[in-house]
């Protein structure tokens, strides 16, 4: 029998049957009382679980749209913005901000590392920033920013709105909006939520909402918080048609998260990630992200001598596991493998076994079985 | 057995099983060769079937986002835009344009009527407009604009980009981009395509694309044509994660349209609409849209004396049919019922019978059975 394809790229992630089933339901009117109830409950759950005394927005779009939405609602032309970039997706904020006429300063880390909170604090002392963006986990590097520590610093700067890009982190890495001093947290549906791509999800605290209010009309329409706030509080109201099936799917994902326990889920991601990384290292691979800032949602894996990217990923796909290539300077030198969202031990072991089968087919010299063995010893 | 709920609001429309099934598939990587092939074919089909020598964009979002996307890609601050409004959704362009710093002139029709091509031509003679927006069918009124006739006029004005909002029309009303002189046609997935809400769909002809090029960088990021053009031509490329399952569902919708025949589909919508409207009139209802500009995708139905909106729609919902209320000045005075997308005769008759059951429960004085009888006589 042909192998199923395990979607181990860092998003979309594997979608479980109960989420698929929600996606596949007959669509109802967005004013249907049952859908209204579901949508309302979803928003309340998201606000409660991510601890925000503010608003939560669930809008048809993508994580990229969520990034633009965050910026658009808290800045105006000529404002200063500080972009803290630890890779490809951190840099993306530069383009978003620059085209909106914002003055952008950038703090960049070497790929695999993160910008230190000290460097950020020094910048904040120098200049008045309307907003600062930090990518929690940059999928291009697998490095995780110390968002809580940064939040402590930003609390001292009342004019600076703290935007955390959680696209490759949210629902897999610990994030609590108000208690971590985050003003906007943003993500997409297809990463650690394990839903199909198609939704932008944002949490906005009081500081961000107050800023939005102070801006009066903004140039953007569809991504304007003020257009969506009434709907998120009362989904019988209308602005633009909500993505009914996608919202059901996200609701099911949230139900699964509650069933697992959100803290247990974060711990599980850490446990799987540590064990998986240990196995990769046992196979002779190196990881791009430095140990002290390594994320739990994906691994960014450097090829050892003699393994060619195209061939490795082609054979691995034949063995039934899809992974992603490297971005930017690491294209061709790295593969990126997700282990986030709704995956169980079966998926983790099956993936490692497929990696081993691939190495065997490539005649790579290593101790056959050491990858799976290391998992058996570490994944507890 | 409890009645199924027929989603007869003017979008979302009933989703057929084969489209639900595409929605409910296990999500794959957006770089998965089979998905890439499907996405590519979808774009080619959409371009061919709607006759555009240009680009087609399928992006996670909504029809409202598509409206903003059209404006953002062909105008810059201080440009003149002519908004031709035949109702609530025509007016929506005023807000979108104004907040982007555009100078907006508006031609408005009385609700139920449309602005005449002559009035549009007179305006175009007066001033140089960068863009003109026309709502093909405004769901608030059910009036259909003569988009082809307007297209003939605009062809004489090389600086004016002709934007047609097809949200309540596309795939139900005849629209051919290049041959009708349209520069941008836009819609959403949940109307006559019969897919769940969550996608913005746009076609852009050469005139619109040339305008986009001339603008260099625009302030908008996620809805920038230039970001998406490479992906729409080669979906192995990456900008923002495409909504995999939604795209599959749209692909299935397009397959159904090809199976039916696109011209046959337009004829079917006209036939169903004419018969349905005749039945509504036989029941003693009046239609808001004037006969000479009445659309084929929905009916905007004025209540006769003695029928109260809230009660009518509540009982009709109990009988298993969801319809929408009136907008703006017609809130409480009208219901709006869609008959577009992937609906068959069973749905049409079942809907009419549910309306009759509702009237009977309301003790409305009329000839019982006349609605269904009129359908039997007219729907051929």
C-alpha cells in the first residue's frame, strides 16, 4: 500500500479527522443561530485561554495578513517602528512598514540566534517607537525570541505597542497576552492549531485598542480592527462574510487544545521537540538554532557532508514525509521539519523512520536505527 | 424528521456534497505536487472561462477584501474615482476609497433601479477618473447594472480602469472580462460558486495590470497584485500560505460549472429566477428591483400588508429555509432570498413550499398552492 503523505512541513501541519469533518460540513448562513453560538464561544475561548482583556479577531486571510493587520491598526505615516528580526519572517515586517510610510529601524540577529533584550532596551531608550515587532519563532531559523523578557522591558515604554508574531509558535509555544505584556499577538490557522490555512487570528490588548482608537480612520478597510470589533463581540452583526467552515475547524482545534490542556500542550511540544532534535543529532545532523534559543515547534536541520537537499527531500517524500527547504542563505543547505500541532507519537516515530529509510537509500554511513532508538530513549 | 436547513440567503449558498468533500480533505503541503497542479489548473480554468488575457487571483479573504484589493492596485492618493452605486454594497466603495485619500464622486440610483449608462458617460466627459466601480448585482436591491453597455463606454476612456463588483453575480450572471471591456472583475467564493466563504477571487486585464505597474510600490501588502502574480502563475512559489482546502473546493465548483456549461448555467439562473419571481408575485409579494434591471441570482421581496418581517423569517426558518432581511432603508420591510449557485429543482420547489407553509401558519389570505403551481407552470 502506498504511504500516506505526512505533512511535516512547518505549516500546514497534519489535520486530524475531527477537524477535517468540521471543514467538510454543509455551510450554513453566517446568521444561523448555531453558527453564531459557535463563533461567539470560539472568540471567548481564545480570549480566555490566551489571557487577554481586550479583543480577539478571527478573519479570513493568512498569517501574513495578520502581520499587516497588526501594523495597520497601531501606526500612522511617519511613525517610528522597531523591527526585531531573527530571520526571513522578521524581515517581512520591514517591507510591510516601509510601504506604509513608517520609519523603520531594524535589529537583526545572525540566523539561528536571537536579538538580546538588552539591545532592544538600548534602542527603546534612544527613540520613541510607536510599535515594536518581535517574531516569536522565525520558521526560517527555528530560533525563539524571549518574548516574556522583552515584554517586561516594553512595559516601561507606554507609547510602544508590542507586536508578537506567533505564526510559527501560537498553540505550540507558551504565549499569554496580558501577563506577558504583549499588546498584539498574531498567528494563522495552519500551524500549531492544526487547521487548514485560511484564517488570520489576532489578540489585541487594551494598549493596542486604545492606540487604534486614537488613529481615527486608517487607510486600510478589510483589516481595520474597528470594522471587526462589533462582529467579534456579536456575530449576528455583519461586516464581511465570515469563513464559516474554517471557523468551525478552528473551534474544533480549540476544543482539542482544552481537552489536552494548554499547558500540557506546550510541555508536549517541548518534549517531542527535544527528543526529535536529539535523534537528528544522533543521525549526524546539526541544528541551525542555538540550543539556548531553540524553539519547540520545528527543527531547522543542516545537512551533513554528502547529502544533497533536492535528492534528500525527493526520496523522503517518496517515503511519505513532506518537509520544507531552507530559506534565504540556507536554501539548499537545510531542511525544515515541523513537529507542531495535533500530532501524536505515531506520527513522530513514523517520521523518524522515514528519515532513516531515506538515509539508507542514500547510502549514508550511520548506525542504522539510532534515530528511532534515540526517540525511544528520550520521548517520554 | 427535522427539516434540513436550506441556506437560501444570498450567500453563503447551499454547498453540494462534492464541494463539502473537497473542503473536508486532509490538508497537504502547499508545495505538494498534486496541489500545485490543482491550483494551477484552477487559475487557468478561471482565466479561460471568464475570458481574460491577464491575471486571476485567488486569495484567502472575502468579497469585501476583493473590493479593497481592486481599488488598492489601480489608484494612488488624490486620484479621482467614480463610484456608481445601486445600493448598500455600491456605497461600500465610498468608504474604501475615501480612507485611501482618493477623491470620490458618486452616482447613485434609487434602490431597485440602476444608474443609466448615459449618466456615467456624462461624468466621464467632465473629469479624468483613474477608476470607476460598478456593482453588477447589489444584493441589497437585486438590481443588475448593464455592465456590458457601460464597458462599451469606458473603452473610450483609456485612463479609466473599469472595476466590476461581481460578488452577488459571478458564476450566476453573464460576465466575460475582456470581451465586455471589464478591467477588474471581483467576487467571493460563497455566492454563485457555491463554496464556503473564505476566498477573494479577482480577474485583472492588461489595462489594470499596466496601471498596477505604473504605481510602483503601493501601501498595501497582502492584497498587492505584484506579490501574488508569481504564485498564480507558478504555485510552487511562495508568498503567503494559500488556503489549500478552500482552493480545492473552488476547483470542484469550477468542475461542476464546466460540466453544466457556463452559458447553460447563466440560462438556468435566469430561468429559475423568472419562475421564482412569478411565483412570489402570485403569492402577492412585490419585488424591489424594477423588471428591466432585475437580476437572476436573488429576489428582494417586499412584504404585503400584515406580514411582519421578524415573524415571517422566524417561522420560515422553523420550516427549514434561511433567508436574509432587508438592508438600510428596507430593514424590516423586505426579505432577500438567493437562488444562485449549485441548486437544483428540488431545492427551488422545497423552498417555495416552505414559503407557502409559512404563509399558511401566518393565516395570510391567499390561494393555497399558487406559489408552487406557478413554479410548475413556469420553471421549464
